C-alpha cells in the first residue's frame, strides 16, 4: 500500500503535464482528462483510507521513500511521504472536493477558449497541495507550499486580460512571499537546532530544545500560516483573489489552500506546545482575524467578496483552535473539513447565480432568485444554515466545539476567547443571512446593463448542480457523522493528542449561548434587509460600514506603513546611486579623460617638439644631479 502514496501526487501531476504541454490537440477533451485524473487520485486515496481503517489506531501511519533528493555529506533531503490520520483527512478533502469542482468547471468554463489550460492549472494545484500535506519533512513541504502559491497565482490571474485580475494575482503572490520567507527561516532554524528537518526527529525532540529557539521557529511558522491562510496581518490578498474564476475561489480560497496554515500549525503542534509565547501569538491572530473577516463580510455587496470575508473569519476560528494546543487541534481540523463542504458549496452556488445573472456580482441587483433557481437556492441555503451553526448541520458540531474549547482555555483568557468566538458567531449569522436575503428573497432588482442586456435567471446545467448537491449533503451530515461516538476525535487523537481543558461552562450552556447569538444575528439581518425594500445602491452608512467596505482600511494601512516607506527608501537609494555612486564613477572617468586630453597635446607629431622635450629633460636631469652633489 505504501507504493500507492506517491501516485496520489503523480496522477494529477501527470494531468498538469499533459494539459499544459500537450498542445491544442487536447482542447476538445482536456477538461475530461483533468477531471478523470483528479477522480483517479481520489480513488487511490479511498483505497488507502480503507486500508488504514483496517489497522490499529497506533499502527496507521505509512511511509514511502521515493528517492534521495539532496545527499551531500552529512546533509540529506529525501523525497519521502508520510500518510497518517492527519494527512489522510486532507487527502480525502483535497481530492474529493477537488474532483467535484473539476466537474462543476466543465459547465462553468464551457465557453472559455483556454479551458484546457484552466484544467491543467487545477491539476497542478491538486498535485502541489497533496505534496504539501504528504511530505514527511519540512523541506519537501516547502516545495508543495511554493507550488500551491504558483498555482494560486496562475488561477487568480487566469483572466489576465482584466487588469483587476492581473493585479490581484500579483498581490496574492507578493503577500504570500512574505509568509514564505517565514517558512524558509523556520526550516533553517530547525536544521541548526535539530540537525534535520524531518518531522519525526524534529517533533520528537522539540522538548529538548531551548524555549527561545522554539519560540522563534513557532513565530516564523505562524508568519507562513498567516500568508497562506489570509490571517492578520497578511490577509489583504484574499478579497482581491475573487477576481479569479469562481471554481478557483471554491477550490483554493475556501476548501484547500487557505487551510494550509492550519495544517502547518497542527502538524507542528509539538513545537507550539513547548513554546507558550508562540502559541499565544497563534491564538491572538485567530481571535483577531475571525472578528476582522466577519466585520468585512457584513459590508460587502459583491457576493464573492462577502464569502471571502467569511472564509477569512472561519479560518480564524481554525487558527484560534489550533492555538489552543491539544484542547483544540482536533476541532480545528474538524471545522476545516466541514468548512470545506459548506464553503465550497456556497462559492459554487455564488458561481451558479453569477452564471444566471450575466456575471453580475452585486447582490443589490439580485432579489427573488429562489423562484428561478430552486436547486441553487436549496443547496446554497443548506450551506448557509451549516455555516451559521444551525442545530444538527455540520457547522453546528464543529464551530460549537471550537467555542467550547476557547472557554476551556480557562481563566480570564478563556472568557475573552470564548466571548470573541461567540461574537463572531453572531456576526456570521448576520452577514450570511444578509447574503441570503439580498440574493434569493424580496423583489427582483435586476435591470438591463449598459448594452441593454437584461439577465434572464435560470437554473445551471447538471454538471454544475450535481457537485452543489453533493456538497450540500456534506454540509448537512458530515459534522453529525464525525460526532457520533466522538469518531473524528478518536481518529485524529493518536496524531494530534487531545485534552479537555478546564471550561467554566458546560457544553449545554455554550450551545445555548450560541443559539441565542445566532437568533440575534438572523433577527438583525431580517429587520434590516427582509422587512424593508433594498436600495439598488448602498447608502453611505456609518464610519464603521465605510471602513468595512474598504476591508477595514487594510490596504490603506499597508500603503502608509509599507508601500510609501518603500517608495521613499527606493527614491533615496536611487538618489545615492545617481549622485554618490555614479558621481564617483563618472567623476573619476571625467578626471582621467581630462588628464588624458591634456597629455595628448604633448604628442603632436612634430620632431622639433620632441627634440626640445628631450633637451629640456636632459637639462633637468643634469641640473638635478649637480644640485644633489652640491648638497
């Protein structure tokens, strides 16, 4: 079975190679090749999962070494894979949801002339993400990490003829590079501290390293996670990334890539457990981001950007849980999986709406679409109920567990974190209800565009609705299945460990509090958008609303704190280069040139001039000799 692990990566990588290098002869069938190979990777994952279930819980990890990558003296880096319960969870999520999004893309990208290339990029992303979660060492993980960043850049900017898409792709690439520097520094620190970057020896010996070194490694890993998972302060790229095709938003920016940071922190749990300061930083980042993203989601009229703010917030919940250590690792991954179902379904539903509305993204120009798109309405609605934590649906089981874990931190910190998580749940209920009401309820608000084309809403083709239905089923049942007899906890505990903490509140009290804030959030949204007409243009709003529309001024802050100082520094360096460096070089050259020009006049070609020079020189030598003898 170990020999199959490498095929998980190789199959979609083969698809990427065929589709990107095979030329136009594959244009008519490239989308089928990409989808079949994605499904093939999922089938291999299912076979390995079945085999893993047949083993004892402490005998489920499998290793497979492919070849020695860099054997140089005492330095050794292998291309080797590790498949355990944690990586298997990601394999099934990546390949399962990835295959559904490939199927959805067949219909969504039907009329795109570059559809073959799009599916090639999707396959490349799957291969890179699988490499990231299957690597048995941090250096190979880094290769997958960078591959995911490259694929994200290519997919966000797929419609590069749009300046906004090209700019968004560059922004995502640059911001992620900041986080990637953190990961590279962390790997270097690991090697100098442990003499290796393979998971097993690093994590096993973490307790023996100094807390200062572990804190430095943990903070650098957190910086990397902030970049990939769009967490404060590296969150600014996620909203702009919605310029990519909607399947990209569902695959990369909802279900898989943005969860890479959660995987990195959970996989490195032993390091964070031994570095309390780094762990506290993780908790702080998660708590701040879950509120930050939720507030941003409240003010967006662009349906995809509202969901992007939601993604930022939900990943914040996961990072918060991961920062709680053994209390929260399992629930961070559980929410990651349930979020993969309902958020991917919500994005695909948004794409279905856009497909029916001539690519219009402004929810204020929707209204009443439930009558025209019943399948989209039902599947999107189930995803909505799941994300707000409606009782019995997936989000209820996973997000409530994170809120319980936050309170279980104990002391004042537990109350603060639990309160932040509850507040985030209330805001989530508000902004997601707002999205539902603006899109599917009320009177129709669409009108002809500048060219006189009026949308004619209609249900999407089956290639799009079938994946939405499957994801809706997962949104309803996944969390409940995971919670039966604590199945998911028992599945991951051998890898992540688990502790119950010391909660001042019972699980029933936390659930009751969550239901109260859910009802409050829904009621506020209904009062504002369900009981009164929705204007087609947004009112000016309060100061907070205006700030939220501009992503709480994150780009403004980056411009003032980073871009402007960088411009001034660049201008200063250019001035120094021109005036000082070039001045010295050019001045030296001018001096040599001027002296040469003057000396050149002595070489005029006249014999009498040379004779006089020789006579003068001889006279000077004789005079100097006589003077020296006299002295």
